[in-house]
C-alpha cells in the first residue's frame, strides 16, 4: 500500500508536469478578463476541455488495451502511427514555436525590453538545439526542478490575489462565455498530449508492477486525479485573477501583457521579474524535450533514414522561424488546426469510453470520418468566409455553440451500425 501511494504521487506529478507548460499560462487570464463576473462559468468550460478531457483521454487509452495502437487498431492498423505523425508536425509548427514566443513576451522582454525578438529567438533555439542534438545531454533534472518552482510562484500569485483582491470583476465583455471558454481550452493542446504520452505513462505504470488491466486502470485513474486537481487549481485561479482586473485594461490587451500586469499588481516588480525568469527557463526545457521527441520520432518513422541530429536541426529552424511571428499570431494560425482536429479526438475518446456498446468496426470508423469532415469545414470557416460552407454548418444542431460535430458523429455511428458487420475488439 505504501509503495502504491508513492507510485501514485510520483506518476501523478510527472503527468501534471507533462500537461502543464508555461505556454498554457497565456490563456486562462484573458478568459477571466473577458468573462468578468461570469468567470466561474468560464472556468468550468475551460476546465472541461483543458483539464477533464485530457485526463479522461489518458484513462480511456488504459481501458482500451493500454496503448494508442491497441485503442485505434479497429480504425486502421497504422492509424496510431499517422496520428503521432500529425502530433509531431503540430508540435514542431505550433507547440515548439510557442515556447519561444511566450518565453520572449512573458519573460525575456520584461527583463531586457530593448532586445529584439529575432535576436532572442536565435539564441533561444541555439540553446535548445545544443541540448537536443545529444539525448544524453537532456536536462531532465533542471526541468523537474523548474516546473515545481513555476507552480509555487503561480500559487503564490493566486493565493495573494484571492486574499488581497486586485479589483472587482465587471460585466462580461464576451458573449457565450461557456462556449468560448470551452473552445479556448482546445488551445492548450492537452488532449493531443494525452494521445502522445499515454502509451509511455501507462507503460511506466505496468513497469512498476501494475500488470493486470484492473490494477493498471486503477492506478492510471488515481494519477489522473492528481494531475486534474493541480491543473484545475492553477487554471481557475488564473481565470479569477483575470476577472479581477477586468476594469483596468482595454479589451484588446494581449495575453502575455495581461499575465505580466497581474503578476506586477499582485507581487510588485520583483515578483514579476521572478515570474519572467521562471517562465523563460521552463519554456526552454519544454522546447528541448519536444525537439528531442520530434527528432527521435522522425528518425524511427523513416526507419533510420533521417538522422536524429538532422531532424533536430530542422525542427529548431522551423520553430525559430515561426516563433518570431509572436504569441498572438501563433495562436491565430493554430486555431483552425485545433478546430479541424480536436472534435475527432474528442469523439475518439467518447468511443473509447463506450466501446462495449459499439456494434462494429464500421461504426467506430464512420463516426470519426463524419466528425473529421465537419470539423475540417469549421476550420476553413475560421479563416475564410465561404457562404456555402457556412450555410451547411448553420443548419446543423448545436453549431452556434461550437458543437456542429455532434450530429455527424452520431449519424456516422448509426450508418456504420446498419452497414457494417465486423465485430469491434473488446478489452477487459
């Protein structure tokens, strides 16, 4: 029992560290700022998509054979391989650049405002590349130290902000607070992270001795609860702080400046500087880990034809090129990607939960195909006004709430059930 508790704590904290990144800090404060007096509703919407769904997604992988490959084999034997390919490309073009942009805007710029973003990004990715070229030089110990430091700083800001309120939340500046916040939770990318890290974490749990399906699922659930509580506390606290300054700044304030402004109001100049240093260090360790993972993946994906070092160099160059666009532009370009992919990942999670009730493999496949088709159309609408697409999306139930995919997913399930006969794989 003592060993089990220790394992739950260790794995739970590691899981939290995998989900929690400095880049995610830029979303909750602005949500609270725009939601004002409805900040609690915003917090609920955001935590469902940014906290609850990722943790449930991890548990679903455990329940469905313990790996992404086993979970998705009924769709196609190579589905997991190409899903991971997408995740790695996404990480290289969005997640890695965002660490650099956030590091500059939320950290370095506050310390050295006269240094240009281009100069900083070149140095930032040179450091990240140096440690990524040789896996043995990975600074895991530094990363493990910095995440707790960043969390302690954030909790300090949140606790002080609650007991000595900065201000009173004003009326909401954003309509549809819950829906907006739920969709904004996509931007953390943490459901994607669940599919990326799920097999690794579940494999570690099995390695620790929890080999039966029941033991594995139980420990995964407990570890998930630890990550869920820590993430929810930080996100809800930041949303509240954002709401508390809703009367102080213009509606168009950017995300990075808002968090820095909150830190300065709560802790003063010294507190803001400490936060800035912690964010820069946490971001660079995240970038090193992601670049290394991307390089390893493409080395294996190409059967060794792409050397690890070449893949790391390419990932760093791409990351640096995109990072100079700045946080707001990266978020803008990432939005259609999230809208196009996230609904399918949600449906995959739901199908995994209710696998024993799914009649056949075709139901599984068609539900995902129909969902992907509609969500891609919504992604197009997020960047271009195409009247025919808009007219089609508008007739779908729940489209005004951001859930146009629900009916297509249901229809796909039904069509597959009627037309298919190949039984779906069931797990213990």
